[in-house]
C-alpha cells in the first residue's frame, strides 16, 4: 500500500532527501547548454538542475511526515533568483556551479526551511548556506590537464549571462544514487507566494 507521498512500505526504511527550488525550463536549458562546453567531468541532465535549500540526507518516514506538516505551515513569498558567475568550491573541486545571489528573500526562505526541519526533529550538520546550482560533476581522480580545462572553461564562461527567474515553489525531492548519475523524484510541492 502507498502512503501520502506515493511510497510503498518497502521504500520507507530510509530515504535520501533534499528541499530545492526547481528551475524553469528556459533557465535549466541555458545552464545545461553551458555545461556541455566543459570538456571534463559529467554535465548534469537538464531535469536534475535545481537550487538546493536544504540537504536532508537519509531520513525515515516518521521524520518525513513531521517535516511535511511543518512545511505545509510555511508562508514564504515568491522570490526573485539572480545568478552570479560560474565557479567551483575549494582547491580540488568536485563540481562546477552557477552561483546564486544570496538575496534577503532567499535568506528568509532558508531560515524558515531550517526552522521547519528542526521543528520536525531532524538534526543536520551545520553548514554555511551558499546558494548555487550544480551544473557538472568533476572526476574524483582528475587526469593530468583536468584542472587546467576547468580553469580554461571558467575563464571563458564564468561571466555567461544567465536569466533571472521568480521562484514560486519549493519541492521535497527523493534522490537515488546510481553510477550513471542521480535520479530525483518529487515527493511534495510547497507553493511560495
């Protein structure tokens, strides 16, 4: 029998979850086109591009039920999303991403979501919120020249203009890790506005 999220009892041991803002198709298409110009790593499929607000990790169904109730009580306005340059994190990056400006609306949404997560009894590792959209995953064991290719790509494409958009919903996603790349499933949709 399926529960309210469409999950079967066998699926309910633990689930890898995150909360994110989905990208409108024109924005996702543009980011996917840019990612294809990178000659190393693996570009993310257009349908997997999103702006993560909170990564929840492995969670059990009772926590998911509590979180759903908390998130249904959120009343956050729709908010503008503006991109910054393309970049990477750290000296030995694992991804290439498009930075997102940390606007007051985005800060407020993140703060409210984290309050809902705590209200559901979920404890997360404390991390600084650095909004971004991952567009490509880089090799774990870079070949000679990979770092130079990433630097070349960023030198040419870092300032690529990306369209702004208005975020009008937050989605709870389930993620399955697979060798060929993650698969995401929408579990619940929470409107903003």
